[in-house]
C-alpha cells in the first residue's frame, strides 16, 4: 500500500521551482559573482567576494538576500557582520533596512558577511535552504549569495570552498580546481559538503546519474541507484529525450527522532535532493524511496525544463503526483489497489476543505495554507483528465499525451509564456477536457467524479464519512479495456511472466 507520506507531502510541499531572487540595481544587474565560502564551524559559514559588473557604468546601491523560500520566512536574519567596500578596498557605509536587506551610500563591488546555518526548526525546510551539522551540510547558492538576478536572467558565479579537514564536496557543477566551481546559474547551484557521503554513478545513454547518500537505510546504495535509473529511463521514454547530461541525486537521512515516513524534497536545476526518515521494514522503505523518486525525478522535465513562468504549481505538482502514481503501476512498484487508495485519500482530503479554490487560485496561495488543494485537487483534476481522454479515445490516448504536448511546445529554449495560460490552452484543445478546466482549473466546484469512475468500472463507497474506491465485480467489455490501459492487470501479467 502507498504510504501516507504522499498525503503529508501535500502539506509540507517538497518541490520548489520559483525562488524570489532580486538584487536591486540603479542601472543594471551584475552578471557574475566571485566568492569564497568558508565553513568556520558546524553551523556557520563566512562569505566574501565581489561582483563582476557588466560595464563600468553600473551602480549597485541596494543589496538583498533571499528572505522567503517555500514558505520558510526570515532567512535574511541569518546574515551577520555584513560589510561593503569599493574597488580600492575602502569601506562603503550602508543602512540596514531589514534582515538581509541593505542600502549602500555609494557604489560597492565587494562584500563580506557571515551566515548562520543551524538546522532549521522545521525538518521540511532542510530540503529548501542551506544548513550544516557536525558531519555534513547542504549549501544552496540561492540563499547564500547576494541576490543578483533581474528579469529571470541567470547570474553566473565562480565559487571556492574552504572546508574543514577531512571534508569533501559533491556537486553537478563544473569543477575547475580544488573545491572550486564555475556555476552557470547561481540560483540553482547546490553543493553537498561533509565527511560521511557515499557515492555511486550510473550512465543512462548520454546521461550520467550520480547518487550521493548519507546515513543507514533499509535498502542498499545499489538498490537506490538502480531505482533512480529505472525511473529516469521511464520518464525519458515518456518525453522522448533526456533533460540534461548530468543528474545529481542526493539522499539524506533526517535527524534522529523524526517520525517514520516523513520526508521533504526539492528538485532544483539538475539536482534532486530527498531528505527522509526511514521506514520500520525493508519493503516499506523501498516503496517510500520509489514514491519519492517517481515524483522528484519527473521535475527534471517538468517544470525545470519548461520555459513557462508564473504560478502554475497545480500542474507541475498536482498533475505530477498523478503521473507518478500511473508510473508506479506501470513499473509494478505499486498495486492498482494502491493507486485507488491514493486517489480516495486525495478525494477525502479535498472534501475536508471548507473553502474550495480554483486550481489557479490555490497555486497563488500555496505557501499560505492552500498547499493541500494544489496537490490533492490537482491530482484529482489530472485523474479526471486521464479518464476523459481514455474514454473518448477508447484507450488510445491518456494524460501522457498532454504531458508530451506541453513539453513539445514549451521546453526551453522556446519563448517564455505564462504557465497557467499555456497549459490551459493545451488542455482545452481536447474538447473532452473543457469541463475539467472550467470546473476545477478555472472554477472552484466540488469534485464530481461519479461519471468518470463509472466509465472505468470503479465504484466509490462511503464508510464513516470516508470514501473508498474499488473495482466493480461485474465489468463490461469497455470497462475491462480501460482498466487494463490504466494498469489494472499489471501484477497479473508480471506473475504470468515469472512462471
């Protein structure tokens, strides 16, 4: 059975795609940062560097650091001992506006400061912001460096790390010297540091999948790498191409005392980072790992490879959860009963919401209380789309066709477009999906899935105000065919092949 962690994740929200990254410049933004990051203790780093200006006429007066990421607030308060200097190394006076925001009295191009990297109070935050403990750490340039981007323009960086004795560094970024890296997009740069990492690598076609793993688990390192490779190959087959030539997958144990099955994750650029507690038994542990990887690896294509903008979280989170379920059934990682149970959990969770929102509105409020609707309601909308496409085409089309079409039209370097408008347009190109778009994507109606369930031969039964799904005992030919397309007989086929 699929673990309850997928439901909990709807509240903790593991994936971040858009981060607020803005350095206010009077003329134009700097396009390159050179910095040295020194880990001075188990919970502190000192940073010093300079901005490489685009031209000599640039004037930098306002300096800011990321203050809010994935609902994690007051990050700017971690910055201390901030100072500025000019090209002649003369101090530049400044005024501190709020935590992590400074106004200089004159142009400056060099900086120095410290960063408090204590473990976040909420373990879910460990997937989204930088931190250090006694043995290891996760460093993200997006919250460590001054925010230097404007108009979504990537800022490059050259970073040198000064590490404690016996520590090393792991990253997918280009290594140009001892602990030195060139980073094309600083907002997406991620580095693992520490002395307890184990590494494995798998080559899939032209793509290298590197696994960095810390802590002891109920599964082996080889099992984790094999699972990642198989899931990656399945999605590559879906989209017809690899999104990048190098993928870094980081698997980290959450601190001792964290409840079984709790996890948080983020896929930033080509980096998949999963922080998780383990499960009591080996089979549960492997199943949870599969669940995490199916969801996060999908993000390498969507949204990370898309040239779409704005808050369309309902699609790249909610629809992704649904496709991850479908993939789990197709790969025989979960049973069809697990697929139905997870759909029912989403339906029950959606029914608990007193105020229904459209999926577009829920994405705008994802970090202020609407995350469950982004995930659960988005997943249900994806199921309704899948059922409509299967039914109308007699099983020849499914939600996979929609994913492929969105990727075909909007993968980078295609022209940037608003994500909500672009995806809604593609969905509405299928006449059978217009109702789903109007009622749930743009509208806020209660989920009505009776007709969809009936077309697939699935029935909903209510027990103590909780809905459960099951396959009908008597099925007609069309229902049998559509259920087969959904993967209903996958376990049976697998058993027959093993005989």
